[in-house]
C-alpha cells in the first residue's frame, strides 16, 4: 500500500526511550504502530481519534462491524473511555490488571463510535508488557489495538508475523521478540446482568470466579452440525490457507483417525501435523510436515498461531490437529482458537 514500514528492535524490559518516543509521535500523528503485548502483537493507533481508528480497519482489512479494544497504562485512564467509576470494578482491576483481561463497559461519548463498531460499549484492557506500557504512556492517549494480523489470519506472536501480513500497510513495528502468552486476552462483558465471557483467553474462568463467582460463558463457536445454522462472521478466524482438520476423542481414537488420513492421502496432497511433541513421535511418517506444540498447555499457547503460519509457509493443503485436552485453565481458550481455525468443524466419530 505504499507505506514504508520501519522495524525497530527494543529491549523487552528496558525499551529505548528514543524509539518509544518515535513510535508515540506516529500514534499522535494518526499513524499505525504494531507493538508487543504479553498476549499477541497489537496494531496500535490513537483510540480517541476516529481517523486513526479508521486506518486500523483499513490496514487489517477488518470489517467495520468488529469492535476494537482500547489499551490503557493506568487505572486512572479508565475515565477517558467509560463513565463507570474505577472503584466499581476495582476488585477485578486490582486482581487482573495489568494482564490478559479485557472488560466491556459503557462507552463515553468522546470515544469514537467506529472503535466500538457503533456499539454503546467499549472494551478496555491494561496490558502488562513493558513496551506496550511505555508506548501508551508516551503517546498520552489510550491506544486502540486489535491483533496485528490481516483479518481472519492467525494472530501475530512475533514481529515477523506482523511483517508478513502488514508490511507496507503500517508505519512501524516495535519488535521485542515472541510474546509470552501467545493467545489473546479474555473478553469479559460487564454490561450484561450476569458478567459474561465473550472470548476465553489468557485469564481463566476459574481465576475470574474467585473474584466474580457468577460469571457465565458464552459459547461462541459451534459444532459441525450447527455451522450451517450459524454462519456467523465470528466463526472464520485465525485461519491459515490450509484446511484445518480437528479430531476429538481419546488419544487412541484421534491417532487412529490421523493414521487413516495419512494413509488415504493422495500423492499430490501435502499434509501437516500440528500436535504435542509426544504425539508426533508415534505418528511421524515420511512426506508429511510436522510442527510441535511442545509438551504443556502453555507451550501450545505460545506455538499455536506460529505453528499454523509455519505449516502454511511449508505449503501444506491440510493441517491435522486435535482438540486440545490439557488439564489446564488455558484449555478452553486453546480449544476456541483451534476450532475457529477449523471454521468450527470437529471430526468426531
Ligand atoms: O490480547 C488481546 O486482546 C489482543 C492484544 C493486542 O491486546 N487484542 C485482540 O484484539 O485480540 P482483537 O481485535 O483481535 O480482538 C478483540 C475482541 C474481539 O473478539 C471483539 O469482538 C471484542 O474483543 N470486542 C472489542 N470491543 C468490544 C465491545 N465493545 N463489545 C464486545 N466485544 C468487543
Ligand atoms: Mg484478532
């Protein structure tokens, strides 16, 4: 799109003030800066400026109906985006901010409507990443930031992923290495009578229930049979170019089905496996690409989006994976991301 995208490396714990200033000036001038958070890279712009927010939608090719999160660096900045007094949500913010929790609250009138896709609410989050914090403070405004990927592509967990999707479309990328958590924040709606998780993420339901016992979870993806009835835009998300097949069941059932798929593949079809390290060993065969999700749920979270992109780069036609079944609070978020990558389809029996 004819922009020169500048890549600047910054130290994660001690980012150069000069580089942060350079990035903050771009934000103040209605430009676009991709920056690391502890979850994924964000594509940042001045959240209080309608033109700057519009530029995010354009660069990402994101539909205007998909609202964006405003990022703040201190609780006091809540008053810039919502009329809700900080005290009323203090229990949540003191337990989970800064961190991977986004809160949906009533929107203050001076927040541009396009940020929230016309809704009278606003999503707010305080990221913990020192580079994100430094940028927001230096810019002096809340920063609007969706994940820094082209719409419907896997989220970016490294500066390379951002460059692959957005080179020439944005002004700057702050590169502080791979992100620590690897999947996005939990989105918690506080407008509804019962607080509702709209997207599972880096903050677990169990942890939230310790502070807010009555939380409910909105099921935002659907099983194969339901897909036709709910062809919501929400479903196709995080999609690599390859088709993703998600197998569910116990380990033996899953492995039997994957072996069948490997045996019945046609000679020119390229297959990729995206599975925990221990499972790859028993399924490995010649002529298929393999990417490991590591050994824990935390490993899988940091490797999932990168793994989908890596298998795309290897030009596979089909990615075979399993529904994550870790005994971990991250499991619902991992399942959500894998199912969306597969456009909601699970291969069960
Ligand atoms: O971890 C994260 O949340 C990352 C980093 C960059 O902070 N951001 C992120 O943004 O994942 P994005 O745009 O990819 O996802 C934002 C999610 C979407 O599911 C969107 O529908 C929801 O938040 N959202 C934003 N504003 C909302 C609102 N006013 N009401 C309900 N949902 C909202
Ligand atoms: Mg996203």
